[in-house]
C-alpha cells in the first residue's frame, strides 16, 4: 500500500507513519496539499491519502476532483 500523509509534522503524523510502515506500507509525508497534488500529477500515486483535518478536507477533495485524481 502507498500511503500519502499531508499535514504539518507532529506526534500524530509520526505515529501514523511509523505504524503504517511497520505494516508494510510505503509512506510519504508532505507538508501541504499543493505539494501532494504536484507529486500526484507527476505520477507518484497513492492508495490512501491521510489529511490533517485542520487543512480543510472539503477543499482537498474539491482540488483532487478538479484534477481528476
């Protein structure tokens, strides 16, 4: 599984990444949605996207939909 985590670094992010990696996931962490969209556009896909709720989930979904990602 390819996990893309988007949000500021913090204890929760580190814990999620550590747990996922320990269970075989390939984990990438990016600080913001703009960087995540750039990587997704460049062909670095993800099976699961974990977003920080403070960053606006609805806006992130709208941006993904607009990109057809």
